C-alpha cells in the first residue's frame, strides 16, 4: 500500500498513500519542472480520479499554468494531443491496469512521451524539496475545458491504418474497455474503421466490472459470447487504454503475450527495423524479430523505458508482453486504439481469421506466479536466487537489466520485485508446459526458502 | 513579517501566491468535512482569479473525507448561505475574501442552518485542523460531485416574495450599479432589469475579479459611479463589494450617502411596511439607525462587531431587521445574513411607496458626524488604559458596553476606544450630531488617556 514514485509518475493506494495532498505536491512539482505554461490534464473514470483531478488542477493553476482540461481521456489520446496543442506537457490520472483502490499520476513531456526515466529526477527533486511555483494573485493559471480532442486523433489514426482494407473486411468486433476512459470513444473509433462494434463493460464506471489487467482470466465474459454474436475479434483493455489482450472468434482467450507478438509479426512483415521490448517478454518476440531480420533491444519494464530506448535506437516498434505496443512514428504512447487497429489491419490485409494469426505464431508455454513478500525481503530473496541459479551446473545466461533473467536454449525464467505491490513476480517460459512449470516451481521454492 | 495568513472567526484568509496554497485549502476542507460529517457540502466562490484554484482544492479535500461537493460556481455569498440551508447540506464553504484587496482570498465556513460558524464552532474546527488526522475514505466510498445552477434564482425568489415587486416595477426606476468586477457583475444588472423592472446603467460589470476600483463601497471609491448617476439622470446608485453582501447607496445627485444609510433606509422600509420589532446592529453603527428605529418606536440593540454576532442576536430576539453600518442589511425573513439584494429591493420599495427622491428621504433622517484618531501605546498597557477610560465615562453618565473595547453611549452621541488588531495603537472613534461635538468627544477621550 506504499507510495511508489518514479521520475515519470507516482502510484499509490487511495486514502492511504495517495491523498489529495500527495497529488497536489506532485502536480506542483511537475508544474514547477515545466516552469508553468500550457499543460493538458486528463483522467480515467475510477472513483478516485475525479478527486485527484481536482487536486492536480488546483496545483497547476496555483503554479500559473494554462490548463487545457480534457476531462475523461484515454492516456494515449492525451499523450497524442500534447504536440498538436503545443503544450509544455500533460498530466494523466489513471488507475490503468491496477486493481480498485490504486491510482497514479503520470508526467508527460512536450513530445507526448512519459518523462524520461534516464533523464534525471528533476520532478522528484522538486517534490522532495517542496520547491513549487506560486503565481501571484493576478497571474494564477486558467482552466479551459476541451471537448473536441478526439476527432483530430482519429483522423491521424485513420490515415496511419489501411482503413480501406479493414472496412472491406466487414468485421464485427467486441471491445471491453472495463468501464474506463475508452468508453466514450469506442463508437467514433469503430465508425472511422468501418467495423461493427459490440461493446461490453462500456459504460463509464467508477467501479471495475472485471479484473483490470487484460489477460485470459479477465476474458471469461467475452470468450463465452463472442462466437454466438458472430464476432471476428475480441479486445480487452485496461482502464487507461494502454494494455490489450485478444479473444479469437472461436472464443479462445489468448495470453496477453500474444498481443505484441501479433502486432510485431504484422508491422515488421511490412517494414523491418529495430524493435524494443523488456527483459520479461515472451521469446516469441525474439523469434519474430529473427524471422524479419530485425534488431531486438531489451530494456527495463515500463512504457517510459521502452519509449526512451526506441528514441535512442531509432526503433520502429516497441512493446511489452503485458499487452502493449507503440509505433514511435505515430505517437510516443502505448496505445490501445492503435493496437486494435493494427490487429484488424493484419486480419484484413492477410485475409486471415484472428485464430489463424494467433496459430501461426511460434508457441511457448508461459507460467506467471506472484509470491507475496514485502519489498525489503524481495530484494534479498532475488540476491539469494541469483547466487543459487549461477551455481547450478546447467546455469544459463544471466541478465540483470530489470530484476533477474536466466535463459536456456529451451526457455527462460524472470523474477522481479513488483513496483506496485508487495510481490515478487516470476515468469517462466519454455517449449513445453512441464519445463515451464518445473522451473517456476523451483524459483518459487528458492524465494520462499529465503523469505 | 508581512501579514499573509489569518485564521479567525471569519474563516481562513491569506494572500494567494504566498501563504494561501492549494495544500492549505485542501487541508482546511478536510478538517471541515470531518467537522460536519459525510454528506453534501455546498461550495461557492466570487470572481477572484484564484477562486478556481481554491475551489478545486476544496473539492478534493471534501471528497477525500467522504463529503459530496455541491458546486454553485460564482455566486453572491448570501446565495451560498441560503442554498446551504435550502439544499439540506451538511455545511458550506464560501471562497471569497469579500471586501479585502484582490490578492487576498479566504475560505469561510457555514453550518447547516446557512449561518457562518460562530467563535466557538470555528474554534472546534481549527482544533480539528491542528490535530491534522482526518478519516480518509477508501476509493469505493469516495463521493462524486454535483452542480447546482438554480441557487441564485431561488434566493431571489425569496426576496421578490418579500417585497412588493409590482409597486417597484410600476416605477421603472433608472439606476446605476457599480459591480466592482465581482459577483454582482454576473447577476445584478440582469436581476434589476428582469425582476424589478429597472433601467440599468452598469459600471465595472465584467466579472474578471480584477477590481477596477477599491473593493470597499466607501465614498472615496465611488466617484465614477456618481458621475454615471448624474450623466444618466438615475434615481439612485448602487455600489457592490466583490461578493454581494454589502451595498452602498448614492442619491440622485450622485452623492454617496455613507454606508450606514443603507441599513437606515432598509430598516425604515421593514419597520414601516413589513414587521415591527427591534433593530440589531453593532456598536460601531451610526446613530442614524437609532433615529429611524425611534420613528417607529423601536429599540436598537447593539452587538460586538461581526456579522455572526448580529445574526445570533436577531435570531434570539426575533428582530425583523438588522445589519452592519458597513452596508450589510440582514432580513431574517429572507435569510439571516447580510445581503445586497434584499437591501436593493427594500430601498427601491421605499422609493416606490414614498414617491420621493432618495435625497429627500435621507433628509428626514438626522445626519451624524464621525471623528476618528489613533494613539500609539506601549504594548500591554491597553487593558489598564481602557479600565481608566471606562471609569471616567461612567462618571459622566454614559451607558458603557465592553463588547469591543470601551463603548460609551451618551444617547445622542457615542465614543469608542479599542485596541487595533493590526497595529500597536488604540483607535478612538466618536459620533455626534455635529463635527465639532464629535471632535470634542475624541479630544476628551485623548485627555482621559493621558491621565
């Protein structure tokens, strides 16, 4: 329940670690970092987002910012809008994929990307020092509500995608935005792409109708009805529209690891280039990159790291196994609308069903575990685990970009302390389910032994 | 140290850009929410540029402790008081520094009866604030927010039900009104036109919160309005303060009557046409009010300075009218609070019934003259000096009140000596039928102080 802070944002549990005061201090630090100026503000539909929105707005105005208030707005749409509106930055308030009770503030820079995690800790320094801006009474900021921000975004998206092909395919899609910030934009999106929309959990809601992480477990409702409804593809999203998982027309929920894989296979097939992902994403990506002769760069977990590396490496595509993708030539955001569009485009251009696109990918078995332990113990346990794994006679290649990863020819394991919860997350992927399970069991045992 | 924050019986007042931050406002709102309990809390503000910043901070603070903000937006302070009671809210917060300079703003706290907190209740609130621990509610219990648009109209309905609107409308009065770029700029010209059938010449009627004249409706700030009255041949002039509780009048020659005459004329109309009973006002109000009360065989009851003190005495005695000499008229049948709108309605009704110009009506009320000075004192000698004065005044047959310093009433004249709240001085004020007599009272008091 603690407050997790990073150079690009702060996440906490509402009423415990994330209070109006904390939001005001961080928004104040961010505004001071920007030196005032024009700032976009957007939020999702969570019960606490309105309160944090009011708190942030107050601080931005106190610092003298000209606030363009987009109200309820998907995070990728907010990020996209920064450049066309010539803003100094944006502040996003969203619970994202986190469970009810969590919320976060994310700081977005002048080009629409999360503040660079490698670019110093200017906002944090200001937060810790309490070094905010206080405009005098005649120069306090202003607030201007903005309501018509989506059409120029969808114009750009429609230009980017092969809408003619998608339209011609006459697709029926099920979209479940978990009552979050995407709800109000689904109709417009579907109209632009010329697909028939069947929305699920698409009334804006302060509560979560299902687990907010898009993955097979959250897909039960959709998987049960998609074939009866004649749906060609099903899409589950997080409340902020940054993560996506897929359900095939046969009612088969795909692991969230397949989202980036389907997109990478499609995008690189057209135009190859450097791809960025994190160190705990499925090996499908390694295989797909190899197939398309693409260079693969691996970073720490998180949108901020992926986008930063994409810019460093002049990559064409980034994404993560948790169900995200970014095309830096379109925007600097993990973008649920773009991802859905790319999946539909892949289906339409290749004349394939979603189940066929999924079936064509190299298949691995992935096991994900969560081990409860507080951060202190978690870090110690990871040290212990590293020593144990290194000492094994069959030790593979070790990578410590983010947490701990060991690769063998037939699979890999990854263990990392969660940034949001008191957990160690373990991922084990292998060519067979038995090996994956067996390695996950072993890691779990070693960690539990140490804590 | 430059004074920039005052926490007292009239609320929390501070200079924007210095001590009055979003964080401070949110914390006071949390304390107030904890003080009144979960439920609706009404929020209104004046036109100051910092109003939006404090409003948003107050929203976040209230929601965090489980109170539902009910937003009135920009409204006169009396409208907020009326609405708090009418809506059955737990309480209200008025965001206004009233007649203070533009760099100041304030939070003023209102109980469920629509009255400002008295000294005891305010003390309890500040005690909660200083304890600093508020029961923050979890996300699932966070309330939303409601917006209320009809508050001003419902307030005005109470006023137009009280006075004889037909009589006023029949006269088609031409009036000039100086809105000082405050809340009056939003409401007053239209209300005078539509509800009371006046022809209106408006001055400073942009609700910018950048006050184009001194914010107090005192004669030295009303030169422009006087010119307007003369140029357009108006029957009278109305001068607002920024939040619509105080009102000053100008006669048909554009001469300011002095703010005490607002209460005098309003009391005249109430006692003559509406209801008998005593008139309640503060120790510093002019004797012209006594003269009016005497005309109708009524007493004047004096209280300590401060709106809430007058209101409590009015309610206790069941008085039909009261107020402050600074232009604040209170008619409890409408709502027990100072209100510029009931004052305007009563004065117009008086003119309509008597069919005589305002200068002639004023001519029927004896005019008194005020003399003032201040005397530097050595710190801590004030109590002994005031005790000595009290004995001297008693020896001369004065009726003594200790509500504010020493107040000596000689029937047709009075003298008041009190400590300043802001400087190491004693303030001496006297009122009598002639300037010479008032000066004599002051001179005598100075001699008494010397020994």
